[in-house]
């Protein structure tokens, strides 16, 4: 029981850290031509053990390379630049490190084409916290 309480507390702390302001900036090496179907502004809706939440995701072509930023401004967090953007088969994988109470914690979001939208999976701390979801193009 103690381990479960600790895991839930850790998960909640990590989720809150992800949604709080972060100062990270980097650039991707992935050619934008490899990610055309992902380029755009998205609203990502996710479900977790701590409730549902949404994030803003912006994927752009900047000088022929993929540039991505993610955040939840309505929850107090600004958009964060994501420097590690790769392809894994048909999926686009965004990876970054976030500051969770003074410790760098790995975070990744996998985006899978799903009709006109995307299926998403947010993974924090190498899978210790995961939140599945979906993304729709903003303004559409």
C-alpha cells in the first residue's frame, strides 16, 4: 500500500511539474519533409489516473527542420521547445527533459496518425507515468 501511495504521489508531482513553467530550448535535426502530416497546431487531450487534461502542441517547418513546442498555458505552463524529434516507422516521437523539483526527468510523446487526427501517448520518467490521448488540429 505504501508503494502505491508513493507512486501516485510521484506521478502527480511529475504531472504537475510537466504542466509548470520550464525553460528549455533546443532544435531538431529531423527534416520537415519526413513529418509533413504532423506539421500544424494541435490540441492534445489526454486521460490519466489524475484526471483529464489538454496540452497545446505546435509542430512547424523551420528552415527545413522540424521544430516542436508543447505546453499547457491554461494550467500555468508556457510552451516548451522540444529539441529531440524523430521518426519511428509512421510515428513521430518528441522527447525532452523536464525539471521536476530540481531533477531532470525524461519525457516523450509518441504521435501516431489516426484518420484526420493523431493518437498520442505521453510517457514520463521512462514509463512510470503514462497518459494516452488524441490530438486534433486546432481551428478545424
